[in-house]
């Protein structure tokens, strides 16, 4: 009779028949009222029966109220070796079940089986392990490297290895794997629950890329790891709930002499002081901080931190990703100018980059960020920068008429940009100094409605003051086209920008929203705008023609309306 497998506390296991259902052994022994030996497992996905207690008796403490369960030993697997994983992934014959899963849906929603042309040739090539340069054994239940020298003889040339979602936890197994593969440069350990303490590691000078996403590691473990990874170029630490950067000795992280990319996305860092501790990583070029809880950015210096720096802080940092944080102040945006080499920034999904939450539009961010070449993943062309800066200067001039001190304090680049673009003599377009002709502030706009549910309507041409508010423009559109029971939303879409910006503040004027007549070269000619109303269910595009010469790119405004009584959604498109 075959004996039941034995398990130990802390061991990683998966459910028989489901390598993605992974958990940690928390208890081995009897359970009151039931015969035989049971294994108490705390499952990673939190989908189980209890918290480690049964019938009033506590056997172990699970991570959540319903993440624990008791399982018979024969229903659990302690894992396989890396070599077994390679054989299973690259040499195993395709099963009937796997072939049945290869299908597409036809137009009549029926399953149509598909055959991969050339799959046998590809499979044959992959089965030659000695030629494999990269391999993935994700979610196969790998728990160890296997016997010494075994994997090095079979797959000696592996350079990239993906071990995502396996049963690895002991750092010794990681060391054994790396030593068996002398050419290995990139190792992915995502979704492996690694041990708290780093022990028994040799110097792994061949590893350049290490991915530890969702492995429960803290910065203290990273400090222990760095001495064994002298040539590390990239370190990925996403989803580890890291809230503090804890250097081993001084107030700043030392070592990592080759580290260029540090990924700390999707963690719990809320204080910029924690990021400052990374400022002396002299080779750091990319810092990924998306999806944290940061609300402020400042450049570390002797004045801002009361600490002396041996070198310029973040001296080689050229890319910083700050998306989906809580940054709401323009001072944090201005602070990014102090980073000496910064050319790429992501600020999307922050309040400061969302006009609907009191933030500023893209052109303002571009104007305030002097050296940025890529903003929110989109290249800032020379043309876009020039137009954004001119537009920004005119916007500031329209709001600040007399107080130079207020301008210097709130808009540090204003005078630099005004001089750069030769706007010193230009007067504010809506300033209060001196009489102005009413016609000088009027925009001629042609409205055209093409909403499917509203029927085609004849275009209308209106002259509106540049001071017309967003709210009044909405009301005017509804009135002109007799749109009833419709809630309007106004968006600003500019050519070359990936997404429109919603204009939420109904008190903003068209000028405040960045729509102003100064964008058009008059040259004594008349000019006009065309507005179109489209069905928002179709691909709504904006067009806009100027009768005068074109100075910059076209400005496009969209009204999308969600009907409260109609089942479809209509759109109003305004191009200026």
C-alpha cells in the first residue's frame, strides 16, 4: 500500500489537479471528530471554509476569515523539479482536452475547432532543451531545482527563466537554480511566496533582471539580497504592500551599483520621504511608482531634507512614473524640473492631471515641465510644446493682471516663457485695462447636429464671447437643437492628444478651458469655427476649419450626452 505524502509547516502546496490553487501548510495532524491525518492549508486566493478553527477548536491562524481548510494529504501536491516542469511544458504530447480547448466562435456563435499550422515543427524545436534560450514553466507546481548538475546538462544555455506562480519559497532553491544555469540573466519569481530571511545565497553575478512581483517581500529582504546581486540592472517589486524603504545602515539606500530600473508600482508608499531614501542610487534611470499613495513630490536637497548629499540626488533618473497616486498640487509638478536628467513623466490618474477633480489640462503640465519629452506615455513634439507654452502664457496673463509676485510664486516659468516666445508686449485677451471692442472677444462657431435619435438638423452659426462659460454653452446647445431630457457633458479634445479632457467646472469660460481666439492668426481675415453633433454610439470625430491662416493645431470640443429617457447615447461635437 502506497504511503501518504508527508508535509511540514510552512511548505507550499497546490491542490491535486489544479496547479493554480496554491497555499501554505499551517497544520499537520489529527482533527477532532475525524479519523486520520489532516493538513491545514491557508489558501492564497482566500477562497476556502474557515480561519483555521473548526467546531470551536483553533488549529492554525489563517490570513483571513475564510482562507483556511483541512485537506487529506493525498489531495495535495508538494511540487515537481524544474526539469520535470520543462519536460511537461515542452515535450509532453498535447492532450485531447487541450485540443478541444483550441477553438474560435463563428458569426453564429458556434465553436469552430482550429489547428495550429506548423505547431509540430515549433514543438520539435522547443523540445531541444540544449537550444532553449528562454523558458516558461509558470503555474506548473515547480518547487525545486532538482538533483545537482541535472538541469545544467539538459538546458545549459537558458538565459531567461519564468517561474511565475510555482511553489518556490526557499532562497536556497533559487540559488541552486541560478548556479545550475551559468548563462541565466533574467529570473521571474512572480507569485511565489518567498521566505522572510535570505540565507545560503552565493554571489549571483550573472543575474541582471530579477522580478519579485507579488512575492510578499519587504525592503529588509532586498537589503539582504543586494550583496549577492552585484550586477543587477532591473528589480521589479510590484504588489508587495511595501510602505517603507528601510536602508541597512545610513539614511539612504547604498549599493546596487548597476541598478537602472526599480519598479515599486502597486505598493503602499504614502510619504515622499521614503522615495528620497533612493536618491543616491547613482545609476538609477527609471523609477516606477504608479499606484501608490503618494500625495507630494519634492526634489531632495540640503534645504528640503536637512541632509548633505555626496552627489546630486537622482542624478541619472530620466523616467519617473507617478500615475494613479494622490498628487493634487502644482508645486509637485514644478518640483520635477529640479531632477537634473528627467525627460519622461507619468501623472495620469492623479487629481492634478484631471480637470474634473480640480487639476490642470495637458498643455499646462507640458508648459510647467521644462524638460519633459514624454508625458503620460505620449511624446511631446516640438510643435506641441511651443503651442502649449504660448497658450499657458496667455492663460496666466488673462488671470493675473497686476501682481508680479503672485505670478512668480504660482507660475515659476511664466516670465521665462513669455520672453522665449516674444509675448512681452502682448496684452491679456480679457484684461481689464483700457476699453476693448466687444467683437475682439467673439468666436464665430457653426453648430451641426447629427444625432441619430434626433434626426438631421440644419447647421447653426453663432457668435459667442470668449468668456462664455461651459455651463452656458451646454444650455445653449440644448436650446438651439431642442434637446430634451438629455444631460450634456463637455470634453476638450486636441489633435495629437490620445484622449479628450472632460470640462467639468461649469463656471470656467472657454478661455479658461484653453479655447481662445489667439490660437488663430488673424492677418486681417475673418475666421469661423464648425461645430458638429454626432451620435456618440459611433466613432465620433471632430473637424474644425479656420477661414484664416492656421497657427497651431486644431482644438476640438465634444458634448457627449447620456439620455435619461432614451436607450441610446447622443453626442454633440464642438470644434473650434
